[in-house]
């Protein structure tokens, strides 16, 4: 069985991206994306609930461009893959801690998200069309 590790997010930057450089000069941007989940309510309206903050990592020229053009609150759409990082804590009782983050392969501003709109809006369930009345 073939497996795929692909993630797509549409949300807002939770803070200004942090830009650092590796020893070889490669730019690395670290940032978090806040994503809402909109649910359809019986009265026909949507209720928006914060679904989570997703830590992201972006490399190269795209990382520099993100830092230059995007600030906290900017709507973005991105795709990439999930990466699991494991760390060993220090102290009297060390333990292994796991962190999941998105390794971003492409990112773009999302102009489709108005400043006051939810990050994601699910399609409401299909409703039966009203019957046409003969004229």
C-alpha cells in the first residue's frame, strides 16, 4: 500500500515569522498558523471555533520572502508535509517529547480571506431545492 504525507492549511500567521540562517547560508523561517473550524448551525449560520495553531518551517528564498512580506494576521495558504521531531528532556526524570510540525513546500498570501472572516468555512449541508410552482 502506498502512503502519502501531505497537508494543506488556510489560516492566519499567529505571529511575525522568525528568520534564521543555517551554517551554509540557507534561510529558515519558523512561524505558526492559526486555523479556525467553521461549523454549520441549524439556524443557518456558522459558528467559528479556533481549531489550533500549527508550527511551520520554511526554507530558502521563500523563507526570506515570507519574512519580507507577511506579518502577524496575514492570511496564508500553504502545502507541505508533517514532520515529527523527538526531543529528550533534561533533569532528574528525562523523557522523550514529540512535536509535530509542517515542513512547508509552498506558501502564498490568501487574499480570499477578509480580515474579519474565519480561516476556513465548511460548506453547509445540501438543502432540498424548493419545488417550482406552475405559472
